[in-house]
C-alpha cells in the first residue's frame, strides 16, 4: 500500500473589522486513510480508503478588552456541522463567563485540540465519555478562571444533550432532550511548567417518561488526570474515569458502574536541518498509548484493551503526517483481536 501526501502550511490571518478590535481566521484540514483487517473486503464492503476526517473553518473575534467570541464550522462527508459558537466575557480580572456551544471541562485528552492530539485519534476512553453525553461539546454556560498562578477551574451548566442539542419550548422529549440538565466542573493544578494534575466531575440527567414508563435517571463520573511536559520533547498524559449509570435510567435492578483509563506518551525531536527534498521535514516523533474500557465492572471479560502506536513527521509547525497501528483486544475469549492502520495528514491553517 502506497500513500502519497502533499504538505502545506499556513498561519492564522488577522483582519480588522469596524465593530471589533480584531478577527482571527483559522482552519484545519485532515485527510485520513484507514485499513481495517476486521472488515472483509468484498463486493459489498471495502476495508480501506480515504476520507476527509476534518475540514474546519473558525472565526475568533475580540470585540474589546473584555468580550470575545468564536464561531467554528466543520464540513466532512459533505455534512456541515456547527462545532463552536460561543461568547466569552472577562470579569473580576482573572475570571470569565462563557455562553454558547463549546467543550465542557471534562477529560484532559478531550480538551486537547484535534490538531495537536498525541495520536491520530482520541482514545476509546474519551470516545466512551463523549458517547455517554459526559464530555465534548454541549450548549450551556460556564464560569471559570484562575486562583493564583497555578490553579485553573471551570464550572459548567449545560443542556447535556450533546453537540447541537437544542432544548427550548416545544421540543419533543427524548432520552437526552429536555429531561434535566448536566452539571460539570474541573480543577487543574500546575506544579511548575512540567507537571499538571486535574480532576473533572460530571452529573447528567438522562431518560424519559412516556405514560407509565419512566426511565429518567442520571449518569455520573469523576475523572482525575495528569500531564507531564518535559523540555526534552517527552510528553505523557493520562486519566482514569470512574462512573455509573443509575438503575432508573437503565431499567435494571442495580446501578451499573464503569471504569476507563488511558495513558499516552510521545517523544518529539527537531532535526538540525530540514529535509528540503522530502517536503521540508524538520521534526519527527514517536507516540504510543494504552486504553481500557470496562463498561460494567460487575461483569467479567466484557472489557477491551486498546493499544495504539506509531511515528509522525512534521513539515514546519503547521503540518504533520502520522501513521498509527491500532490493536483492539477484547477480554472475552470468543472475540478476536482487530488491527487497524490509520494514517493522517493534518494541516493547521
């Protein structure tokens, strides 16, 4: 299999506008190739191919010294989606109020930009939290800021219905719409420049009542995490999530607890001289991570381990080519392991 990519790079463009101090225009293009040996290639399906993983355009506006806004859209697979639409007001010098759609303050890996992930994709642990409406983007409001020089905090109140989750008068109720709200919060402590510790907590109200059938309940999680960032170019991030789905939501006799963890590390090294004959490659890195998803801690052999690893090369600060091997290893003996090879070119404009 031969993959050919062209590298491009760009910088954010700033333009003036009569009603704002400044506007920043940025974007991201990610082209991805995936080979999946767990899918048989036949007349009905293919097990490899390309896609536009992300095509994003963002406008950031600074209206004055205290008010800013951001608007980001994404087009992939010919389906446009709203990602960020937020207004931020600075108060009390080191604090802020934020309104709109944006990421809730949960899980260090989720808060990292998709253009600077340590591996091609976020971990299965991050995906589980997002799919359970416990992280990623929601519509709501947030209060946060700094306490001293080393502590950051955020408290968020949102719909809890996910990205684009509209909840207003006249909405039809469902398992995630108009059944309550989500509360989330995070505290992050920086112990110097090289070490950070954080902890996030979430409680979301889910379920619905239709006639005599009532499955309204809650999902909760607490998630400590850490980050190590050394001057040598070595970074490591990890997190543990302990949560539960209430028995009322699941319609079961007992609450069901879940456990997730992920640890990912990378080492990046700059070249002394860029390789101009190879697109100007000026740095390379190696990254690897291990994740575990146990959706029900009371059951044996239902968890899955995930191993991801691979190299990457940089074409300046704004372009990176990654190649990752991904192994999914279920604990159940009757299930086979699966191998994926995922390659991606990221261009941050």
